[in-house]
C-alpha cells in the first residue's frame, strides 16, 4: 500500500513539475531541443515508474514484503540525499561525466553492488548519457575536469 501512495504522490509531483518545465523559455536558444528537454525526459521516466507502481498486479509485491522504516532504510535515504547534494555541487566544477560517475558508483554501492559492477556501470552510464545528450541531442553538458578531452 505504501508503494501505491508513493507512486500517486510521485505522479502528481511529476505532473506539476512538467507543467513548470514546459512553460520554461530561455531568453536565448543555445541548443536545438531547448532547455526543457532534460527535465521533461526525466519526469517522463519517473512518471512511467510511478504508473507501473500504481497498476502493477498485487501479487507482484505480496503484503508484508515492504521493508519497515527502520534505521537501515533511513540510513539509505539520508545517504541518497547526501549523494544527490554532492552530485549537484560537483556537476559544474567536475563536469557531467565525473559527477555522474561518482554518483552512479555511490548509488550502486549503497544498494550493495559489487565494486567491479559499480565502477563498470558508473563509467558506462555517465559516458553513455553524455554522448546521448551532448552528441545525439545537442544538449551541451559541462566537461569540467575533462575539458581537455573533447569527445
């Protein structure tokens, strides 16, 4: 039941945030898809996840399998918020690839991924997303520490 409440609230937040993002217009255009493409894409993915949680069959998560809100879960929530804050702080300075790699590794380790899998997926995810947005969609992302290497 908690996951359906969370999904409903998430869906409402996605709707409100997408309305705010849709109405955003930059005074100048520095990319072909505009400044709202990235937040709208993220909101669509979050909304799809929320819709799945709302309509999933009840046998997909039997009652009693939801983790209790204990110290372990609260610790993960706090560490996730800390990781997001560090990611936001590093984004411009370190650049998209470095900040995203560090964030992806931290999230994978937080959810008990092995070091090998965490490092591999973190690097592949960051480089892949950079190439997708910067090269395929023409959305410029900061390179920061890697600015000497033009991809």
